[in-house]
C-alpha cells in the first residue's frame, strides 16, 4: 500500500472525527465518505492483521496445524464499535500475511461468544473426533446479555465447540455449558494448555480479581483445582484473558510456568495492560517464585509497557521441533478503542512475537522479539555505520526509504547521564517522539502531537514511560513501524513499548537529538515489502 499525503481542511478533519460540517446533508455525506476512505486506506496497516471491516478486539483460539497458523478474534461484523461478539477467523502461513476467513462462531440463544482458546486434540481425549482427523476443540465464554441486564451474577459460563475440518467450521457441543457460573460476575476467557508432566489438560480462567485453575482429562469435564492472584500484582481493574505456559529458562535445563494475566484498567501507563507471573505448578497449584514474593501493584513485570498491547495469548500446538512460544496481542486500549479515527474497520493486532524466559541472578524476565518470519519481508535497506548527533540531527528521510513501513534498528554505546531523543515527523507538524533518559533509566513514547489525538482525552494526554531493566552499557533499539503503530524493542526485548497513532500526513523524517553530543552505531532501516 502506497502512502499518500493527505491535506485535510478543517471541515474534513471534523468529519473524520465524526462531527458534522454546516453544509447540506448530501455534501456532508459525500465528504464523509471521501475522508473515511482516505483515512482507512492510509491508516490501515500493511503487515499487522486488521479485519476487512468493522470491529475487532481480543485474539482468540490461536492454534497451528499442518502448516497454517489460525487466529480467531472478537468481532462484531455489523458495526465499527463493540457489539454482540462473534469469533472472526483469519489464517496465515507465517503470522505476517493474513487471509480473513468466514466467521467461525456466532451468538445464539445462550449468548454472545466471548474470548477463549483452541487446542488440537491429537489423541482424541474428548471423543469428539471422527477417527481420521484430530478434532480442534475451542473453549469460549458464553455471555448472556439478558442475564447481565437483569442483574444476575451468573451470566457468563464456559462452553466448547469442535471442528473436524482443521478449524474451518465448528459445531457447538450439545452439553454446553461445560462449566457453570459459581456466582461471579466477571467469569471468562478460558485458555487451555497441555500439561504433559501430569498427563492432563489445564485451563486458566479469569474470575474478577484472580485466576482460577481447572483440570480435565477429556476437555469436557472440568474440575476446579486452585485459585491464584488475590492481592498479588496489579489490581487496578478486572483480570482478563489469562494464559499459562511452561517455558525453559534460556541457556539452562530449568523449567518454569508463566502466567500471563491482562487487566483493565490498571495497565502500567493507564487503561489496558498485561502483566505476568513466574512460578511452579504441581498439577493443581501455581506457586509464585520466591523472587516475586510480595509482588504489589507497582511492579515491572509487564509484557509490554506501552498503552496498546492487550489481551495477548500464545498459539497452541506449535511443533516440538519448533519449540517457540508465539504470542500476539490486540493493539489498542479500552480507554479509546471505540473512538479511534477509522470508520470502516477498527483495531489491529500486534506483530507476532516470540517469548523467551531469562534469568539474571535470581530474577526471571519474559522478553519479546518480533517473529523471525518478518525477516523475509525486509526489502531495501538504508544503513550508516556511525552517526554523530549534535543538536537536532536528521538521520533519514522519505526520499531515502519509506519510514511508514519499516524496521529501524541501531545501537548506542557508553551511555552518559543525559537524554536521548528520537522523532518521526511529517512535512507539517505531526511528530511522534520516543527515547531514553539515562538519568532516570527510563524509556518514553510521546504521541501528544502525532496527528489526530483529540478524539479521546486519554489518547495523547500523557507521555508513556517504561523502566530500563538491563544494566548493559550498550543500548540496542529496534522500532517496527506500520502506518499507525510503533513497536519498540529495547535491549533485545527486555523492555517493550507498543503504541498506535494517526498522523494527518505520512512521517517523512527520522531525526535525533540529545542534551549532549552522542553517537549512533550500526543504523539500519529496512523497508518492509508486503504484497
């Protein structure tokens, strides 16, 4: 997709933000259509998944089978804001180039189809297979809107559906729900994993302010095993969309279990966010590692410190010879997701990421990196071995490479007690800033002047910050840009920040500035070429 320079009149901008100009209705409708088409085209990402039209939020039911990655997602096919939830469906061979498929699950008399997960039942433990094709079992939350409206506590239950054609179509289980509600209002988002050590299926479920652990032999009959999280970690909002995976500690034979737990609000920079916990699992109980004992609200165990990576989970059924833990999140925030300035479609997913577990002394950290598959889309490169930054210094411009769809990477050695600033700017006044303050050991993203920001008071009001967790003397930076988003991987993914933005014009320049002179080493900017 080629970027265009869009010069919007004040009236056009108002229309984009869904205010009406004082013109006759016919003219107003025509201009609204024109601006909507322009904004949707220019903001739509090239290599992040977006629905062809209308609303999307949480990723659901992600699994891999026979060379295909499946992504299901919360979807309202009849409007561009949240509504009666369906499971949309998309497939990919590499987690980058996606093809949208027909809707997989639709609401029925039991309720909307809320978030959940899917596994490939290779041994047919459920008995729902046909003897030829391993069934794919999807588990989801039924959300009964009438029950909610009536003020009942039990309006969310857990149900399953099965597929005998590798996820193309699903049949809902006749005995639904398979888990009834025990009297908890927020009781949702089941995520299943296989616990080989204890020869069982394990499912984690969000229940208001904690995670419930269930076990099963057949994916149909579930038993509550334990609960975790009350009074541990961040609790600024309701816990949602958990995940539970066993991970090898990098470079060792040690294994730990990691609980990924989103919450809204209560994120590190406000609104939606995703924290994690590292510990051990005995088949029933998850025990927090000693290094994380006493973990309170103000902690640094977040998968992403930016405002726009929420409800992320991992793919199931990744082959053992691959061995990666592959993750994707919803690239938005409930503070403003319903109001962002796109009309025909709403929301995108993050780039797929590989998660790894590291240990430094007694501290465990989950680090993230873009999946290796992104490499094959790297095209033309702009490189410089060394750049001296003194005052405001231009690093690259659009005539050298398209910055809107690119991967920017560089290093800075021998960090000094100063601030390091980087800017992406348009020919007018749109500017997106990010950087590092070595005095505070703190990263930041500032999108307050990045383009369209006043559609919601929480979008551009504060500068997002994140701690530097590494003690290395060299700072490594990787930024992935795709029309409306930046994903920053600092120190090889030890600190990650993801945020969206809506520039009125495409960013044309990349520049740097510091309190004092400094050097940028090994700069490389790769154009990303997606057909």
